C-alpha cells in the first residue's frame, strides 16, 4: 500500500500472517530454549528478507532464549483433532479462531494425540484420523478470510514412545496424499512430510515423543522451503 505522508510517498509492506494450529509439539513442549519449530521458521524468514508474523490466541515463547518477539499460535497441548466431546479438540478450540485472526497461511499439525495413547489420546484408527484431518482442512478452508489463503498440512513426526500409535500414524502418513487430492481446493494445500525430520530419539527428543531444541530446529528446516515458496503470494488486506 502507498501512503502519502507530508507530500512524500511511503510504501507500507504487507507482512503475511501465519497461523499454526496444533498440539503440544508445535506449541513447544520438550524444548529448552526455543518455541518449537515455529521459532526456526520465524528467524529463517527474517534472514531471507521475507518476514511474517504468527497469529493466534495462544502464546508460548519457549525457554530462556525463546520466541519472545512473536510467540502467538493456536496450539493446545494434549489436544487431538477430532472432537469426541470429552478431550480437547483442535476442531473445537483452534479452527474456529481462523476468521478472528485472518491468516494468509495456515499450518496444520496435530494428529499425534488422535492415535493415542496417553491422557489425551483417543486411540483412533488411521481411517478415522484421516477423516478428522479432512474435516479440519475443510473447516479451515470454509472459515478463511482471504481467497488467496494457503494451507500447509504436516505429517506427524515419528512416535518412539509407542509402537502401536506410531504404526497408525505411519498409515495416516501414507494416506494423506490421496486424501488431499480428493479435496475440491487441493491446489491450495501443500503436504510437507516431516516424518523423518526427527530420525531417532537420541539427541532429538527427551521423552521419545516431543522434539527437543535440536529436533525442532531440524523440523523447521524441513518445513521452511515450502513456507518460503508461499510467502510471496500471501497478500491480505493492506
């Protein structure tokens, strides 16, 4: 946008808004000094000269060196995607916030707890999880504010804490391309495979489930090229 100030013309650069919807992993549980892979993305974008801002009703800056400058997200530790009426649900808590914050890009990661187990685990089958992810994408698309809005769907990372849940998530990962291809807005959805960004728990995770600083840095490096490719077209209201 061009603004006339004191007889001179100033260019106001639009800064794209990115909303991360997810569970404890993108929230930053397991990190010591950073706010999950969100922080990695933020500073990679700054370094590349393509800045953006995170938006959302939740705020977590990580540890001592965390993302205090922009900690906003729409992430809920323990939440699953599916709404079973009992557990925290991203479909109930996070997705309805999209019109309020009007993101240009929405990043989705959250099926870990749908596979269970654990206090918030649903223990859902792979077909049920794929249906939940499909519903989440459809709702996100329906609630978007801008025609240009894009969605990044992340796969889960591997769960080294539970072999059964990990096998379920592996099946979900295999089914995601076909599920996305069947969406009427599939051209607006980018699938990013982060399954192997944390290749083994040693050095990357403190509890075999949540990435530590190294694991989240590695994950952010995998996501970044896909986000970077979308930023030039992320032009909302100016």
